[in-house]
C-alpha cells in the first residue's frame, strides 16, 4: 500500500498539479483524463468484477493490465488520430440540436459522419464511437484466441471507458479555460482523488452483459456530461467565498514551489460534489468489467485457462518496443506534426528501455516534471 501511495502522490499529485498551472499555448492538446493512478486503479479493480471463467486469466495478467492502462495517453503526442479518442466536446454541437446535443447526436458512427463529416467529429473527439470500435476488436481477439491482443485491447479499452466517464472530457471547456476556471481539470481528476480516493467504496458488483455497447458508451458520456454543470458551478460558487490566498496554497514539492488548490478549498469542493468523483470512478470500474465480459461472451467464451503463459507478456513487450521505434522513425521523417517541446518529450520516452511500464513512465515523467518546473520558474519574476 505504501508503494501504491508513493505512485499515487507522484502521478496523481505532483505532475497534474504542475500541469494545471502551466501556461499553455491555446493549441496544446487536452490534458489526459483521470490521473495515471486512477486509470491504473480502474483497470485493476475491474478484474474483480469478472466471473470465475475469466478472473483467473485477468488476475494472472493483472500487473500488465494495470501498468498498461496508461498506454493510450502515452502515445497521444506520437500517433496521429490518437488524441480525439479520449474525449468528445458534445457541447460544440448544441447549437445544431436546439441545445443538449448529447441526447440527440447520432449514436452510430456512420450516421454521425453523414451528419457532421468525419473531419468535424475527429476535431471534437470520438470517445463513444472509439469504445465501440475497441469492443469489436477485443471481441475478435477472443474469437481468434489471440492472448496478446486480448491483453493489449483489454488494457486499452479500459482507458477509453474511464475517459468517457470524466465530466470535463465531454466539453469544449475542458480545463475551465472559457470560464476563467483554468486548472479545474487537474483539480477534479487529480487533486481530489489524491486527497480522498483512498476512502472510496469500490465494490461495484459483478460484471453484466451489455446488450447495446454503442448505446452504453453514449450513456457514459451522457452521465459524465450531466455532472459537468456541478463541477463548474460549484467551483465558481466557492471561488466567490474564498479569497485567492485561501483558495490556493504553495506546496513545496521536489525542491520547487508549486501553486495548488488549498486543502480547505479542495474539501469544500469535494463536499459540494457529494461523492461525484467516487461515482465516476465506480461507474468506470463497472463499465470496464462489463465490456471485458461482453467481449468474452460475444467472442464465444473461449477457455482462457489455456492462455496462462508469461510468453504473452514477452511478446507484448517486444511489440511495444517495436511500436516505440516506429514512432521515433515517423517523427524523424516528420510525418507527424509535433511541436518542439512535445518532440523532446517523445524523444525521451522512445529512448526508454522497457523495464516494466511503471519504471519507464516514471522516468519519462521525472523528465517531464523537470521540464515543467523549469517552465514554472521562468514564469516567476
Ligand atoms: Zn486518456
């Protein structure tokens, strides 16, 4: 638990808070949903919702499934088309639907493309459709008895499902930047879980079969979007009651002074949200388990006990190394448009040997953190 807490403070605490207060150019990609720790915890806990025919397999690979929950975020800056898979700005479509587009947009991808064009959909995010696409791919992997693909796609669908459950990933105002609430993304997804998520109740019951996966993915977006108003409104209301010196505090972390939301302000916000972060985490865990189970059923319920072998992890390790090499090559050929500071970060992650993703990402983010600290320092007079 101590080790977990350490990772928690690092990934969920330090980094996102630094990110939250960085001054970013307006074209910067969106921050990743959930802190890394939360993504890992969601995948890990989803394993325990599974029936006996599946749980042995998923427990056998639980470290892989946990560590690789964050892979999709790691390639956001390297793989073309990755970023929009993590969010959907449903409110940008409101004016076309006489308000509340989230209830009215086409659920089916083809219908949505017909109505809005693919370019527009990609520009404002595709998470509910991408979950359905991942569901199709994972089902196929079960059908074909492809253990490494089952592992990879299980870890990754867990990531996208968790993202779809984050209120601030359903809006154009994803970091409060349009309402003078900049930093709220990291506040909700990282600072609050940092302070409170150890006390959440994560018992969500057994995984159930999903009859309509595409609708279910959309329902997650609807639920998240319905919670958005409270997120923004409560923070705004509390800001009126807290002077700036009470709202923020300076934390010394790793030798650097970082401005972050004070514990008092965080508690007031968390109290007002009345379990919202916990509900979104619980919903994510349940939904991940439900999707894994549904894919296995639709894939013909293969006997997973025949796929318990560490060689699959080794195969996956090799694939990941190859993938990173390809990213590096693509980047060198300048096929992908990456801004200079992102390219530097990408270079770092490509250089990392695979020592288990946790180590690799820890090193990557140590570097990232230093970059951000330097950037913070240069902002101070
Ligand atoms: Zn993400």
